[in-house]
């Protein structure tokens, strides 16, 4: 399990989390965009 605490592994994990976060944010924007457009439109 020591590989989980390797510096290179940490960088990979951070990169994956960054990608996941961006995908979630984009998904939320796409999901809520029609509602926001209706609200302000």
C-alpha cells in the first residue's frame, strides 16, 4: 500500500480528481443552464 503515498501517485490522484471536478462542474452547468435561461430569459 506504500505506493499510494508515493509523490508520483499523489500527482496522478490530484490530476484525476481535477478532471472529475471539472466534469462534475460542466455537468452541473449543462444540467442547470436551461433552467437558468428560462429564469432570466
